[in-house]
C-alpha cells in the first residue's frame, strides 16, 4: 500500500509520443471519428505496476472527441508494456504521462477504413462532385473519370430513365481480408452496375508485395488493376517499435452503382 501511495505522489515519468506510438495501429482509429473528421492530441497519465503492465489510465487533456479519448486509454491499458522502465524502478509501481496524436494525415495512405466517392449527375451539363475524407486530396478525380462516366451514363440513359439518379464510383479500402464479404464497398439497396475486389498484402515498409484477385465485373482486367496497385500504391509504414512487424492485408473495392440523388 505504501509503495502504491508513493507512486501516486511521485511526479509522472514522461514517455515520448514516439515510444508510445508502437502500441497503436491504424486500425485503432474509430470509424465514426474518421467519418466525422475528428482528430486531435490526447494527453494521458497511466499507472504501471512492477511487471510493466498498465493498471490505470486517466485523460489529463482531451482531444475534444470522447471517442478518441476513450480509445487512447483503452489501447494503452490493453497493450502498454513498459518492462525496461519497470526494471529501472526496481519493483516499485510508477506513473507515466504521454500524448497520442490522432491525425488522418500520415506519410502514406493509412490502413484504415476509407471510402471515397465520385458522383456524376446527368443533365444538359454533367456535374461531378467528390465525397472523400478531409485528408485525402483528389483534385483530378472528376476529370480523370469523366470520359468513362459519360459513356456509361449515355448507355444507361438509352436503356432507362435516369431522372433523380446519381452515377457513383465508390472506392473503398478495408483493413484485413474481406473478400468473403460480398457486400463490402457496396451501397446496399442501390443498383450495382459492377465491382472489382482484391486483397493487397502490405509489407512493413508500406509497399504492396502481392495482390489476390477476387472479382472484376467492371473491366474484366483484374490482373492489370492488381499490377497498377502494386506498382503505384504506398501505404503507411509500420513504426520500428511496432509489436508485430509482419505483413498486413488490405481489401480494395471499386464499385459503380446508381442511387437516388442525395441532398447536398
């Protein structure tokens, strides 16, 4: 009891953000926070027992997002191991303080759920808009997709009325192997026109090393799509301190569908 009391009285021991970063994964970012554009820095204090395990965690400065605050303490408590520091304390409990920066602008494309949409609306002049996370810049996406979209919309318009409908190109990145989930990346209840699915294997350095094809009802050129992704896409490298430096899987989905026009 006396040792515990002394640990609580002693000033918390600072731990750098670099040291703490290794226990976090991009997959820890709450999906709701991503969708709402939430980011920020969380400051915490954590109590550590003599074997280096975290026994308690408190927020000392909020990120202004309760979700990010909550997951910060949850991850530190579940995965935090401070064995070297515990040895230096000679069997005495101690307290650390640190900060965690939740930000959606890493050096590469993060391995998090990411859904981006390019939306075309037919009419006298075809309009285009983009729905994408705030951190993802897609300045040329409309222009690059416009020629194929115009041809597809013209064909569809000859077959049916497109009044009140939008032509949507949806691109999703989902951590893990989700090829078995045939609805991944698809807007349920909408008219699906075609889809490509594949699983990339990502090395610790962020480079794609393999591509396992799932289906391609869009172009029929799944091998070319895989080759392009392996050549051009670079993802967020794992930090050197990460507990697991092995390969990761990422499911990529491209889907094209018609949906009722959404209010802007």
